[in-house]
């Protein structure tokens, strides 16, 4: 079954004097847009195309595929503004329109925004929305497990940290205490489900929150000390950036690890340094 606003594989049904037409199955006949790099087609050819309704309310197909299609989330650049909304570059010759009613905050030309592509229920045309909370679930709904590895798309800055799209389907929260690197809107990265809260919301982390990862970090710290004469000035008071530069972990994770080493009497700890405790 072919779907509007999605990428479909359709068969060439007929070739007219000026246009090629595809069998859109339940959507009906679809006109293939003429493109400069298009090759000649014959009846029966199978084509991968993006199907949508253009500004003239015509059902068309494009061999050039957009950055995102219906239901998908991506980071796009704003290329123009009108009083009714913004237009974003999504790889097609006609830009993706984001109505003002679907904007989360002001958009400006040249900025990059995370949006979801949708089929407008009124006119069936494609639109974008940065109001992700209206279209993606913020509740777990038995989708994820604590500790699970997920793909994140950073989508919004808040006072508490960053909101991120999880696997393209849900929204979760990365708190400032879990962030040990510079993040930007639109960045894609690996993350972990830290906690599934009682209210159903999803808390995220950039480092796997388990005992095994803490043990691995403790081993790395010991090796680092041995390579530096048993002493390091990297303490629990050091800037997060320096900690990440050496160990690629958050300051919080590093503090937990050296705390564990201190309790097990493998290191001594002061404001200025940590040092290996020599054992005979």
C-alpha cells in the first residue's frame, strides 16, 4: 500500500508527451516531477519516490528524496520567513512550510531547527512542526528499558538541560548534571535510558549507568595514575571539560569512580591531587 508523505516504490504506468505517471495504487495515478538529472523511463519500471501534494493541490512524486518524510524528525535550516510561517530546506525544490501555529519559539533565517514532517489534515499538504511534544510521546509506554542504548537527537535547550528525541519516536530529558560536553540543537549521538520515572517520563544519560561501566572507569583511572608517576591533579574539583578530555565521561561519573577508589583505599584524595596508595 502506498502512503502520502512517505517514500514509496511505485511502478511506471504510462508515459505521456510531457509527463511520466506512476501507479499510486490506492492513492490513484501520480505524476512524476520532471527533474534535470532524470533518466528516461519505460512502462513497468519500479521507482523509489517521495509522494506528496504540491502547492497546486496536485498529487506528485519526486525521485529526489527529502531529508525527512512523514513522521520523521530532523534538523533543517530556515531559508525564508513570511507572516504566516517559515520555510525550511528539506532537499526538495519546494521548501517545507512550518506554520506559526506549529512553531515552538521564533524562527530566524539561517538558524537550524528540529522539526517533524507531517501531512496537514486540512489540505493534505506537507508541513513541519517544531512543537514535538504534540506529536511524539514523552511517556515510556513500555517502549524502553533502563540502561538501554538509544539514538538521540538534541532538540531543545531548557533550564534543566536538553530535551532529546529518542530513536525518532519519543522525547526524553538530559539533565545538566549528566552533560559533559558541548551540545547543540540538531546533534545526533548515542545515549542511554537512565531512569523510567513513575510519571512515565524518560530520563537520559550520555554514559551507561551501571556498575560495569563504573568498574571500567576505575580501571582507567588507575592506569592513568600509573602512567603519570602515581599522581594526578585531576580531582573531583576539576572542570568537567578536562575530565571529559581525558576519560570521556561526565564529572559526576568521575567523582563516583574516584570515590569508590578512595573507599577501597586504592588512592588518596586531596583538593590538589589524587595519588595511588603504594602497597607492599
